[in-house]
C-alpha cells in the first residue's frame, strides 16, 4: 500500500474523489500519487491542513512510509 493510499483510506476514510477535494487536486492526481508519485510541498500542506480542520491527529511520517500495523 502506498503512503498516500494509507492516508486516504485509513486516516481520512474517503474515496479518491473526496481526498482530491480536500487536497485541492483532481482525482487523477490522487491516482497518480497512489501509483508512486508524490504530492508537492503545497499539496502536503493542504492535506495536513485538512486533517487539522477535521480534528484528525496528524503525523508527517505518513507521507513517507506506511505504519507497520497497516503496511500489509
């Protein structure tokens, strides 16, 4: 599982379209990230901000690796 897919499915619990909306990108961009691309710093900041606005506890390490308990 990619780091972005982990964030989308386990942290925000939304589909690609919903995640795209909160990150300010297109669904195709989210798909590209999940296939191995990386969000820009501005996009990471938008994701971090969306988590804060929703009261989600955030860890920047999630951008770089999937936590071991969900890596399978």
